[in-house]
C-alpha cells in the first residue's frame, strides 16, 4: 500500500517506488517516437510525460498486442480514461531486445512477471495506483539516506 510507479521514457526503465524510498527497477518498452497509424487513428506514439492514475484492469481479446493473458491496466489522467496503460506482449523477448526499447504504440509494455507484480500492487492500492511518466529520471533520488 502506498507504492507508486515511475517510468523513465528516456532510458525505458520503470521503478516501483515504496513509501520508504526503496524501489524495484524493471525494464519497459514505451512508445515509438514517431507518428503512427494504428487502430484507425493517426497520432504521435511517443508515451506522454504525465501524472496518471491506474484505474482499471481489463481483458483484451488481442493476445498478440496484450500478451497471453490479455491483461490491460488502464491509465486515467485528470479523472478521464485514456487509451494508455500497462500490458504484456506476446513476443516479449523480441520486444525487449529492441535497442532502444521504443516499440509500443504509446502504452507501457512490461514482462509478464512484472505485470503480475504491478497488478498485485494495483489491487493493494484499492484500484488507484499513482503512475508518473517522464523523460529522464535520477534513480538515486529513491535511495534511503
């Protein structure tokens, strides 16, 4: 309870940050840094720098984009649902082999084992997990002094 997630979209590293300042780092894949055409829309797929709240867990039918479980943890901003969220990907080894790891259509892709941890944290935080995405993070800020 009280944990939050910080995602560095420059280094494509996520951090599950505990209230005591400790943290768990994990690799992420964030949005392609270009204009894309996807699901009938044309937009900049760069993952936005923003403060979010993870507000719901959904199961998607597309088991390639959303991985074997189809889990999608949706992000809301300023009280409104967004198309962004955390999910796994069917071919995660290929996706995580990208260098740099800009391969999603804007969402934050994590490995299945990390999604398990994030989902448990979401549940412990009573369905309202705070998330920040920013370009560049100093992880030494989390270390206990």
